[in-house]
């Protein structure tokens, strides 16, 4: 589904909600834990660069920018967490130097990206691994467990009550109320939505009939809310609500999260560790320095949580103005470094595996 909704999101994509990386001593540095300061050398490039995209990596960017700002005076990154769809469209339009996206460029976007990069390919560089938490607001019910078919039936509108027999079967010891289920989804184009719907289609295709898309299928129903922060806000106000967000938003807001059954039928709590186990089954399907990945939602690895996303930084391999190219390369070298990846665990994400991180760093070194 490719439509004009991305274009509608572009108004103010660079300015609205920008996260600034500014000179040392700025207000943005307040509260940064000195223990997070890089122990190795950080390449600093002065200037201002604009980026936009996935709100799922917003919390990671916020942490990175605080630390980077301490090290590099005169370097400013404006990142607008407008959503993967808006970020990619802004990148294709030449409005930002790189985009954050929870899904790799597709067959329609890749040639447009090559044109934007002055005839050079754009690369998808995995940078943030985010467990997708199924969050819910149901008083008196903790530790909710859901099999894939049950979860898909809820979001497809087939299961409408919390005490439905399918949910009761997944939770034999729970006291489930006779309350309406109120599904909430992202209203904007979102890579988190694309990953979540891709998961539902792969694990419960008999129930979930829609293709994986950044835009939530209208026919599935439910209430929409803008961006991850909007989903969290609506869920908090909705007794009986259920939704999906990147785990750092669930952690930050102390939300209830459901255990999800993996391919082996094991109910697993969402965590950095459980997603790290699942990441081992992901495959790189991109060519050369393009590191687009294929995720295994049916993982049977013990202790593996099956719903997760990889947020990419979508970059021009070549073709940016020299000052922008130097800045992007320097900043991404930090985020992909051991110091940069250590920050992710504290922010509620899962760091890249050692093997994948090595490949990402090699790709960044090849940027020019």
C-alpha cells in the first residue's frame, strides 16, 4: 500500500519535534549520566544535519545525542521522530540527510533512493534492535499470556471480550473480566506497524488476512493514535485497551506487557535478553554493504521473544554534500561503536550482536 499519506506527514518534518545535538554545556545535556560517556575516541564533525523517521528509536537518539553533545561542540543533529513512512519520504525528497526506518527500503523506494543519492545506492544499516511489546490496560490482570492466533484474532476484531474462551485458555489461572477489548493502533505510517502486521501474517495467516504495511488496514478496525507517544497516551486512558509499541516506550511508562508464545509454544516475556535470542535467527538479505534483514517470527529458540524490529538508518552510500556526508559518517560511527551500543540496553533496547555490529561498522567505514 503506497499512497499519499507519507506526503501528508511531511509538513514541518525537519523542525517539528526536533531533537537537537548541540554544543557542550547546552540545556540538552542536563541529566546525562557521566558513566555513559564514551571511553574511546569520538569523531567530531561540526555543522548541522537534519534527519527524520522512526519514533521507535526516539529514546535511543535522545540518549545518543546527550552523550555526543558532551564530546562534540558545534555539532547539531535535528531528528524528528515523525514515523518511518514520513522519514523515508523526507529522505527521498532530499529534505533530510538520513532516515530512521523500522523496515528496509522496498522495491518501489530503492530506485527513488538511488536517484536521491545522485545515482548511488542507499544502504539500510541496522542500528537499533527493538522488542515490540504488546501493551494492555486491564486492571487486576497481570502477566497476560497470548498465543499468536489469539493475538491476531484480537487485532482482527474477531475476539471482542477479555473473557473470551480463547484468552481464557491461554490464561487458565487469570480472572478475566467481561469487558470489551479496545484495540489501539498507529494512525500514521509506521515501521512498527509494518513489523507487527508482518508478524501476525507469518504466525497466524489463517486469522490475519492483510499484507504487512506501514499503514494499519482500515478493515481491521480499532482506534488510531499518532506515533508511539500517542499510542501510549491513549492506552493509559483506555481501560480494556491493547496495543503495540517498541519496548522502550512500555518500560519508560511502566505499562503492562503480555507474554507471547513463540514458535515452540513457550510464553516469553519481552526483554532485551529474550529478543537477543531471537535476533540470532535473523538473516541478512541485502547485498554488499546493504544490511537489510529478514526476521524469523516463528523462532523456536528457547527463551526467544518472537516480536521484534530492527530500526535501520537509511543512508546514501555516496552522493550527499561533503559536509553532510562527513557528519553522518561520524555520528553513525559513534552509534554503532561499543560505547554507542552500550547505551541501548539502559534505554530499553537490545544492542546489535557482535557479528552484526562488526558488519555495520564496516559499512559505515565505506560511506563516502
